[in-house]
């Protein structure tokens, strides 16, 4: 049990968390652009549904999750940094 805790403490999570955050932001930004397209269509006089900020949040979350999960599928856990030195020459 303690060996697993030591391995978890040695994980380099900064790059992994950065990748997850970037995937989440990228998917959310793509979904937000669809919301902006609806606003542009509405201002042009087209009959499209209007969305409030709660609906925007749901759309952004649903757009971000596939990117988020694809990063998790490619790299489920960050690598373990092994700093032990091998005593054998």
C-alpha cells in the first residue's frame, strides 16, 4: 500500500493536467463558436432558438467532454518519475 502512495507522489502531473485543461478549453471554445453563430443568425433575422448562459454552459461542457476523454484515453495516467540511482556499475 505504501509503495503505491510513493509511486503516486512521484508522478509528473503538471504536463498531464495541462493537456487535460487544453483539451477541455479547446472543446469548449468550439462549442462557444456555435453559440455565437446562433446569435449572429438571430441578429440577421433568421428564426433560430435563443440560448441563455445556462444553455451555453451545457453546450460548452458537452463539446469539451469528448476532447477531455480522448486525452484520457491516450494518456490515462502521467508517467512516474523514477529518481532512484541504480547502484550496479
